[in-house]
């Protein structure tokens, strides 16, 4: 049964148009023309949905919004105006407005907003059960993540070099920080270095330091990362990006733990643990002579693979719940996670992995009232409409292999036939893709 709505509009023609359209849809509507009348009605009874113009008389729709919310905090207020300003929208948003419609508008826009308000109030779909999450920085209890935890915990309290592999956005730096946190070096510095963002000519001085006058612009002695992190941990992210001519210098450091700043005549000993990470296939780079085999073996004392989010879909609920709680607190929101939203999140492939999911949830907490299927699909549509970065040939090949495997239901023989390659070639590619 449709409940009675309150319409506040001082333009007689527009009031009649909206009233007629709503009554044709089966709604019962109380229509008033002044702020005073609206507040009087709201003092007598609560309305589930209130539709009001902003600029009415000496009062405004913001006064109507406050009165409606005072009577029923769950009331959905839809405001209309042809003279919207950022200040008005901000005040309405802080007051808890459900939607804000700019005049002129199509009547279907008004009807759609009312239907969304009804769905939000009635909650025809159930809210996802809120499981109590343990206090932890790493979210996930899927088998592949438990395997990560096991390797992490066994190797944390050692000085062994660790290589963390995984796609962009899977949380490789978080693993490195956890290794440091649970090590005997936890009270000492943790210094991350993005090897891919430093020019090759500067990487040596960045890591090893430089003496005054060693090169143009070196007007003072500079302490390198390894020395600055003495007794702590250095995290070399995107290790696959360093050039071959510097790989030997890094290997020598890992073997002897001595640095010689650029321009210095003597070496000095430092005590740091090195953790490296990459989103590239280093074994393939070794095969292609693009990465030193001896350096690869030296880094690969302990190997941790961070699985992509699509391979740990059962963790998506816990990650989404964690991020919703985080951003609800940060932005003073009360966004809810619905069952349909969980399913929509779990059905997506998440090429950007956990980082992409986090950004999506933050956006939804800011802009939506609840994370349901519609909100997720709208968010994904906006996200996927952005210009995609140019893919490498390897990325395009991997994407095509995944598509064909999906189409064949995982039948590798049939997939190899469609791809026009031998089955053993496909198996080798799948092994590199860790599928």
C-alpha cells in the first residue's frame, strides 16, 4: 500500500502537474504552497517522503527538510530548485536530503527518485549480515590468503630476503610492512622505494648515497636509503624495473651488506633486511636475459605470491565491510552493505584488485545511501568508462587467454585450438600466469 506523500511547491501550475502525475501513479499526496503550511503538516503527522521546492517564501525547503527530519529521522526528503548553489546543496546534504533535483526536470526523474526513496525505506532486499571482523591489517580468510599468512609468519622473524609477487593492487607493500612489523627489526625504520619511479641514473645515489661533488648538483654529502634504514628494512618495490647494469651492484650489496656512496673511496657496512616486490614475471625475465639469474636466486630466498582478488572472491565481503566501516567513520556516514551489493561485487573481476575495490567503496560511501547491486553497477560503469591505459602485448595476450578459457569452460585443449597454439604452449603460458 502506497503511503501519503507531502508536496511543497508555490508555483500553482507546477504543483498541479506534479500532483496529477503522482496521483496517476497511485500515490496519495498532500499538496501545500508555503513553508508555514508544510511545517504545520509535519508537526501533526510524519510523512515517509517529502518533496519540496527550495525557494518558496520567507522560509525555504531547508526548513522543510529540518522539520521533516525532526519528525521522522528516516523521512526521505527530495528537494527541487531552479537556482541551485553549491552552498545550498552542501547544507541540504548535511541535513540528510535524500535527493536533489534541478528544475526543469522530466516527471520520470521525479517518479524514479520517489521509487528509490520507497525502496530505501521499505528495504525489500535484506542487508548483508555484519560479521564481527577481527582486528587485523590484512583482510581475508580464503585458503590462498591463509597460505600467504603461513609463509609470512614463518619468515618474518628472520633476516632472509623475500620476494613478493602479484598484480598491481593486490597488497604487496602491506605484506612487506607486516613482515617488518613481526620481525626483530620492528622498532627500526621501514623504508619503501619505488624503483620504477626513480631514473636509472639516480638509483645508485638514491640507494647507496653520494659524496659532495660526486656529480653535477651534489653540493653536499647525501645519505642513501640503505644507510638511513640501518638495522631496519628496505622495501624495493617494482624490482623488475631496475636496469641490468645496476643489478650487479645490488647483488654485491645483498652478498656483502656493504655500500660505497657515489664518489666515496671506502665502503661502509650496513645492516638492513631487503624485501622486494614485482608485478612482473621475473623468471620469464631471467629466461629473456632481462634480469640477472644470480640476483633472482639471491632475492628468491622466500617467495610470497599475492593472489589477485578474482581468485579470492570469498574475501570480497570482508574487504567491502572493512572499507565501508572505515569510510563511514571517516566521512560520518551510515552507508549499509546489502546482499545484492555483495553479490555484484563478487561477480566482478576486479582487474585493479583490492586497491580498485577500496576506491570503489570509498566513492559509494560518499555518494550512495547503501551499497546494493544498482550502486555497484553504476560505480563500475563510471569506472570502466574512463580511458583505459594502453596495454602491453603480454597484458593483451593474458586477457585473451582468460576470455577463451572462460568461453570453453576451462577446457584447455579446446582453448588451445581456438587460440591457434599447441596445448603445451598454452600450459606454459598458464604456468607463467599462475593459472
